[in-house]
């Protein structure tokens, strides 16, 4: 059940995603929204380290976040053509800004090794970006270290201490997550998907996918299509 379920039940919105509250007092307008993340594992790198509720105090919100909230609220009650598409994109931006604000305010308190905390390290953050943006590259620990001008041992040690996994273990996770998304969202052949995410052969991809997710890629695709 989502955090806003009780609010929605008690105050059925007159328009999609908008709840007006307040009774006889001042009007409070609540704009509700949600994401559905179709993940192949339970280890989403962001969601796994966020608290159950992320609260961004209004007065502490940066100007960008405040502007997006106001723009989103206006579009949520707007019936003009394209309003839903605009609201969808703004929700994505709002999520990113909210996580960034939380990360800045969280500091080091209670922060263990994770993808999110690793973003504070510019060198490791740059390596993470490369893995996500170019998973098809034949990355090694040495080549990743070279791209951020670090020695191999120092890079491997710092990556493990900040991310909580070795560089190649994390890279494998990224590749399989992207492969799962392509299996769900495209009709591309398995061989093409394998190359897209950095596997030299369909066989190697299928073995890695099955070992990690417990089902072969073809069966995963069929199940995902049925569930959709």
C-alpha cells in the first residue's frame, strides 16, 4: 500500500492525482503520484538505500525543486493536451531532485557502502556513470581505473568500500538489469541484447542471466509479457 492510500480513500480526487483537503479550514492541495519500477531483482541501487519515507522540508527545498513542484501541481490539474505527458516527465525530474536533496542533507549519518553514497566520490561516481552509460564496453578493473586516473589497487579498494561490491560484480548487476529491461520492453533477439549489454555471446549472456535471476532470458521475457 502506498503512503498516500489512506488520503486517497478518504478524499477521492476530483481530478487525476489531485486531492483537496481542509474541511472548513484553509485549502490543502495534495498532488499524488507514483512510480512502478519493474525490476528483475530486489536490489535496485537507489531504492535499496532510501528510507521508507523521504521528507523534503518546504523551506529547505532548493529553488529548482520548488519550481518543479509548482509546475507539476499546475499540470496535474490542467486538462490541456499534453498535460499528462508533461506531468509524467516532471515527476521523474522531481524524483531525481528529491533524492539529490535527501543525499545532500543526509551527510554521512547512517550511510553505509552503496551506489548512492558512492556518488559523493567524484572518481567512483565517474566510473559508475561509465558502467551505466556504456555497459557494452569490455571493461576491466584496470581500464575503469585508468579512465579515472587511479591505480588499479586503489580504485578496486575504494570502489568496494564505497559501493559495497567489487567493480566487476557491480558491472554484472548493471548489465543484467539493463538486459532485463530490454527483454521486457523490446522484441530484440537475445543475441542483440547480449551484445548491447556487453556479453560476447548469447550463451554467456544466458548463463549469467539464469544464474543471477533463476530463469533463462526467454522464459523471463514470456513471464514479463504475461504479467504486463
